[in-house]
C-alpha cells in the first residue's frame, strides 16, 4: 500500500492540483480525480453556466473541487465558498493556494435565515459528516462541533453573486426559499431527493421559477439541475 512518503505531492484532475493528503484523498477518490470522474456531472453543469466576470457563491465546498474548477477555467471575479465541516477548511485553502487562486475564498460556516449556531458532526470518513446525528455515532468516531450560521440575506447582499452553486445535503429545500435570488443569472443545485422527498424537490423548482430562473436541460443531469434566467 502506498504510504505518505511515497505519494506524489499532488493528484491532478482537469488541470487542477489537489494536495495528496491521505486523510482527505483516499485512493478511490484519487482515482476518480485522475480519471475526471469526480463530480463530473457537476463540472459539466458549472462549465455550461459560469462565464467570465461572474461572481459565484458556492454552498457546500467539499474538497474545494468546484470553486477551483470555476476559478481556473473561467476568468471570474470571485468565488466565495461556504463549508460547515471545519476539518476541510485548511485543505480547501491548500487547494486554492496550490492552484494560485487569489479570487477563491472559503468561509467556515453555513447560511441560514438569521445569525445563530448549530451542531455539526465530524466523522472519521469525512464525506459522511453532516448536520444530522446518527445512531452509529460514538465518541471514538464522531466529533461534535459548533458551526456559525450566517444570515444568508446579509451574505448575498454583501457578495452580490450572479451564480449560485449548491450541494448542501438536503438543506436546499429549506434554505433556498429564504434567499433573495433576484440577482442571479443562473444556479446549479444538486438535489438530494432521498432526504427532501418530492415536496422538497418541488420547493426547489418553485423557488427558482418564482425568481425568474428557468430549468436549463442542457446543463442538467439526473440530480444535478441547472437553472438560467435566459438561454
């Protein structure tokens, strides 16, 4: 088995560098990155949506893949990413630094209707970390941390994004209806129907339609749905 000392310093994906940290980049994930399979549907949608000079807000930054993709492939003004998992923040920052992206920013926190705080469950397998406690959680495999909830209306007013990218594990149905999306030219939402059900899926579409954003089929694939103000 490959150890840390013999790893290549970076895993390359679509021309982007990802520091080869064994805790975050397991071999299965590294293979998906190298073969351009990682978040392939999201990447296809984002690259159809984002244009030069855009200001992008990303909810749910993960390992920094999407923020790095739009910042390297498009001449955007800025991308502002928000991530609730505190353990991921230094890694995302290292990805942005490795790719030389002064216009890519990450904030620890999540957006909500008002300023507050909430619990977040950090698990050994970081993709399984979430806002929801599980019966399998123990002191040995799960750390409970406090996460700041930032007033979404204030954040959007300050950033003034025209593109939204959101992969927030089911919170899309409850958060999006409370955002002022009138300034958006487009949005990419990853739906989680297993969490939000048909009512939640309809709530997402209703929010977009009420804002004047139409479903854009060319950019959409399965649960990754794209909306644009004009085609």
